[in-house]
C-alpha cells in the first residue's frame, strides 16, 4: 500500500511541476496560445460521447483502432465499440473493472486492468473469451501476436499468454525501483523478439517463443540525491525500425540501441514519458516542458525544436498525413510541419484536455477528452 501511495504522489508532483500549480514555486508558466500561418484545414468528421473519460487522472486511457472499429474505455470501466468511419456506436459493455490498457488484433480485444487482470474479448461482439489473474496492475496496452498476448505489469513482470486460452507460456521478471512514475511502456513484438522497457531506465529484449533474454541495456542511469531526482522511467513507447531501438526516459536521455545486440549508437539529454512518433528518418518527441523536438535517427542531432507550446503540457506526438500532431492541457490540437516544426493548423477540441495521446489510423486522427468526448478529424492542405 505504501508503494502505491508513493507512486500516486509522484504523479501528482510531476503534474504540478509541468502544469503550473499555484502552490508550486517551480511551476512553469504556460505560453499563450501561439499564432501561426494556417496552411492546412482541419475538419471534424464526427463527434460522440464516450463515457466519463479519465477525469484528468494521471493515467492515459488510449483508444484502440482497427480497420473497422474504434474502442474506448473510461475510468469507470465502461467499454465502447464504434464504427471507425461513421462514429456509430456498435455496442457498450460494463466491465466493472478499472481498465489500464488495451489492444486489438487477430479478432480479439485484449484488456489489462489496474486490478491485475488480463482478459480477451471477441473484437466484433464484445463477448468475453477468457480472463486470467496476473501478478500486479496493468497500466499500459498489452501486445498481441499471432499466437501470444504479451502483458507487462507494474511489478516488473512480462507475461506471455496463449492468445486463444489465456494460458501462461512464460514469465520474465526485472527488478523495479521503489519509486516510479505511475505507468509502464508497452511491450513491442518485432522479428521474433519482445522489446520491453522498465522504470529502471533499462531496455530488455526477449525471445518471443521462450522469454529468454537476448540482451539488455540501460538507456539512462539514475542520478541525484533524492528518490525523485533519480527517476529515469521509460514510460513512452519504444520504436524499432531501421536496425535501431529508440527509447526516451523521464529525466534522462533519448537514445538508440542496435536492434540485434543493444550496442548504443548515440544518446541525447531529454525528458519525456509521453508517446513518441517517427517519420522521414526522424523521431518526434514532446518533452516535459512542452518543447517539441525532431531528432535525426542516424545521428541524434536536433533537426528542429518548437518552443511555442512551452508549458502547455503536451500529450505526446503522432503523425497524420506527414504532419506532427500533439494536444495540450487546454484542449487544443496542434499540427506541425515535419520539416521545419512550424505550426500549420490548430483546432480546439475540449476544455477538459485529453484522456489519451493522439491516435492516428489510416490518416484519420481520433481524440478522446478528459471528460469522455470522442471525435475524429481529417486534415487537408489549403488549396
């Protein structure tokens, strides 16, 4: 119980430091809404009510998209399925569980909960197929492959389950610090390996078939006197492409490791725990101060930095039609040019901010607000 309380306190401290709490002497004053030269039109395709959102909670409740459906869950465990193209609600299911993360694929919707469960639903009907108890909370999306579900729990365990039955196949465990940010990175399956990241600042690669470690490497080492100063969690998603594994830590670094061996190529001081994206040979990172960076994947050099959203508490980045998109705590969406970082479009969404980072699927952006408003957006260049 004490550990869980400390985890929550860390989340509150981080949020206050970044969003200008009046009681915090180190608070960052948010920049005013930036002006820009509009170069793209943003059109709202549809808008729906999707429950209670996360009430501006410390956890992100990320929607999940497939070719046909869009799924959302709220803080009370209400699960919704929509037609992704029209926004029509297909079904709703009350799970009576505290959802931590979910993913979809191979005909299944896989859900991890803050109560320590993993369950599989039929992706079309919502019918429950299996449910298993895990060792701890699930705070990130599981990963699904052709025959396995990979789930990472808050206590440092990664568990592989049979996708059809939920039966445990293997478990790998890593030590985690006493104090961490309240979250974990999602496992990533690629080329027969499972790429995982931990609150210790370590990336660990496992054989998908057996769970046997292939290599591990620390991206950042804890420094400082206090436990808060020593936080180097990897909560952001890993990116594996071009022979490299890209990772960013809180209060640490952004780095690339060689995909097969873990040998480090480069690193750069950086702090973020939000969703990272990539395009045209660059990484796009919204850091803890509200700066948006483009980092060259080959060299680690900064291609550009946009500081016009400083202090506005960004919710990560995604790529839509060759543009970088991010949302801020006041409920605005911002689209940036991938080449020079200039803002080219902007759209107000909801005053309650965002319950999740931007989700882009098939060139459509899906946004979920802190109070459960769900919308789909397209973007087109001005003619």
